[in-house]
C-alpha cells in the first residue's frame, strides 16, 4: 500500500469517527487535525475511542480536560499544537478551563506528573516480551522528556501556557528576534526583558 493510499485510508477512518460523533469538521479543521495531531500521534482509529471522542468534542468538562491532556502529553503531542486545537475550536469555555489545562501542561514540563505517578494510556506501548500492550497494560506513568528541562529547548511548553492564559493563538517567543512576519503582533519591547516572568507564568509588563 502506498503512502497516499494509507493516508486516504486513515482519513476515511477519521471521517467515519467524525460521523459517528455527529460532527461536521470543516476542511480547515480536518487539515489542522491531520497536520498537527495525527502526523505526530498516529491515526485516530488506533486511539481508544474515548480520547477520539474528547478530541473531537465541542466542550471539555473538568475530568475530560484532565484525561485528554494527560493522554496528549504522554503520547508526544506538541503542547503548542494541542493548545491551538483547543483554542481555535473553542473547546474551553472560560478562563478557569484554560488555566486548568495550562497548569497541567506546566506540571508536565516540570516533571510533577511523573513525580506524582500520574498515569495515562500510552500508544505503541509494549509488554516486557515486546508484544503490543493494550488495555491496562498500556497505562503508564506520564514521563517528561529530558529536553523539557533544557531552557533552550522547552519553549513549546511555555508558548502553550502563554496561549492558554491569554486566550490567543499568537505564541510568545522571548528568545527569538522579531521578524517581519511577527511585526504586526510584537514590537521589540515585547520580546526583550520587558516582561516579568513570575513562577506561575503570569506575564505582566513592567
């Protein structure tokens, strides 16, 4: 089977799941879903059904925010792509919901979920003998990648937190120079140490 045929098969399976949920994703949403989520985490038909249902829902309640965010972080979803998906689809109804997800992402970045032994379903998990793990065997402690502790490489967590706290898909990148594409969003003052980064990631101008 060619790559094109495989992608077509995976998209067909995705559309069947969307139909089963009674949803109607537009072309832009389908493209965002494929590029930002599926390409990094694998086709949705391989996910446990409840996570597909939550990802494609219109609103996440408290327990769903916990479960879905744990699952996405455990399985390597880029936090910025995840935050963008939630915000563009307005799946978080208020500031409290956005802060809730932001704090989970922060705890993942800092290794607190791992330290507390929080678990999530792990795609592509294997048993000690190498066989695929399913069900309870695939539930593992949520680990934090080593590069999350590297100040030069952990910006995706910080950017996602900023996006959620500010209800904006514009990312904050204080270590990068402003280019012409971002000139309409930031000035040089915005990306110099003119911001006071407090431990709880509230960004307040001096």
